[in-house]
C-alpha cells in the first residue's frame, strides 16, 4: 500500500461507508459503557467531519446512510437516557 500526504487525493478515495460504520461502532461502545452523552457528541462530530470531506456522490450517499443509522442510534440513546432519568426520579420519590 502506498502512503500519500496529498489530502485532496486521500479525501476523494476515502471509504465513507467504512468510516461511518467505525464511528457508529465507537459511539455504541461509549454508550454501552454508560457515556451516552459522549457517544452522541462523538457521532455528531463524525457527521460534521464526513459532511465537510465529501468529494463525490458515493460519499454523499454514504453520509446519508450514516445519518439514517445515527438517527436510529440517537433514538435508542435518548430512550435510555429518559429511562435512567425516570428511574432516578422514582428512587428519589
């Protein structure tokens, strides 16, 4: 594998599907570890990073897929946070 320092060329060839999946996996790992808010911040930051770097239609489609998957993940995280908040409230009552 050839090493390159040409940022433009690297961004054009980047596999956004793979990058998006890696970001989702890392966010899920953070959430499973109890760091739900950090997981959401991580996912949002990667979304911004991918949006800034898109160079072609394939990458734009990968970003759309990423956004759909992150939306589902956010829903699960928000339900978990709501459950935890309600649980704390019932314990304090």
